[in-house]
């Protein structure tokens, strides 16, 4: 009779992950973190509000589409704005505010009040109840729009990969287009006789995720600075999406690109290095920038090396940083060259 992973003694859990690590070539501490990621997804999407959630970001590219050869540590989830703030959205098409003033009102109300309250009162309750089923294995805490699951590791994973899962929630989008995908633990296909967590989750379509990441990288390049660490993952993901043919499919859907630009223009205004407001529409209509200038390149190069050294890049022969930047530059060139007159709004 197969046994649930979390019903096993810690030694047996470690042995199971060790066997999976040997079979897969992946570090056991990454396989362990993956188990906790999928467990969190199973709890959230199995809840009464699971139908209003959408799993997105780099982890969705890895877990739902197997589109990137990178272990993605954190989980990005959108709670449908129409469920979170129906009185604000009303009959607004695509849940987009009519003007800048309304966008600021929605954003402030959701970011400062409704989303933190929902995360603390609803999402956190689901996660805490799930963790209570295995006392002492992990604990959760909430900080505004994020929930952190801190587990007792079976081994050591180094400083770059802490034994902590971050669940980051958003509430200013519908998360569409999306589709339902089965999410499995990476270790599950390598260990017989053990049942690992699994989840049926609503996942943002990969074409939209491409445009989300491309416009984010565009902003970083125009700002000429990085607002945090481990951001080289976005460039890495774009490279893999290009290599897998997903970028070409996304570039063919300019309407979706414009939808992303309009949404970010409303809710995620940003300024460039000279203090000018960045026009997201330019990024999807012929002026996409994906390669930054120095000294950003040097910072990204060091971050990329750390990602490789920690084992987060699952490709046994990852491309060099210089090759990755060359690929991203070529992708931007193709994206900008493929814009037709009908793609550009007047």
C-alpha cells in the first residue's frame, strides 16, 4: 500500500528524496522544497475559493508547462479582482479602470486594504489548517500580501535556497487567459510506493506569462537598476521560452501583448533612469528592450553564476551568461521587427 510522503518518518522522507535525487540528478533539497510548493498549491486550489485563483509566474512555467529548465522557488498567485472587489470593478470591461484616477483608487484600496485582509483571513487560514495536519513539520506566517511557509529541512541546501516557500498574492487582475493543469512533485515519478502532493490548478496561459516577463525586463532595462536579488531568472526564463518556441507564439498575439501593457500601465506605473514614465505600450509595439547596460550586466552576471552554483538551473550544461544576453537581444530584435502597422495603436 503506497504511503503518503508526510506520514513517513523523517529518515524515510530523506531516503525517498535521496532516491529521487539519484534518479533525477536534481539536488535533494530542491526536491524537498518542491514538495512543499505543491502541497501549498494543493491546499489553495482545493479550497472553496480555488476557482478564483490563478497560478502564474516562473514557477508555473516550470510546474505546469515544463517550459523552463530552472527550479523556481516562489509561488505567484492572483486572486481574481472581480471576486476581491466586485463593487469597484462593476461592469468594467476586462476589469480595467476607466482612467488614471480610478486606477489609483482601485490599486490603493486593493493593495493596502482588501488583499492583505483576504490573505490574512482566508488564504492564511487554509495554509495553517493544512500544516496543522503534520504538527511540527512547518510553520506559516503572513506579511501583508505574502505567506511564508518555513519548514524544517531534511538536509542542507545552502544560503541561496532557504527552507522557505513564499506565496505572493496579487489582486489587481483576472489572471486570464488561463487553463487547468495538473501539478505534480518532481520526485513523484522517481519513487515508487510513496504518494506525494498533487494539485489541479488554474494556470495563466504561457503566452501571457511571456508578455508579463518581457515587459518586466523592459522596465528593469529602462530603469538601469535592479530592485532586488535573483532577478536574472526573468532573463533566463525568456531565453528558455524563446528556445521552446513559446516566445514566437506570444509575439504572434499582439492583442494579448497590448492587454498586458494596458493592465501594467494602469496598475504598475514605473519611471526610467531619467524620471520619465515608462510607456508599456511601446514595449509591445516595436521598442522592446531586453538587454541592459552596464553596470546592470555585471550584477546580473554574478546573480546568474550564483543560480548555477546553487543548482537552480537544472540544465546540466547551462548556456553562458553572454549567450543568454545574446539570445535576449536577438529576441527583442525579432519582437520589434515583427510589429506591423496594424499592431500599432494610433
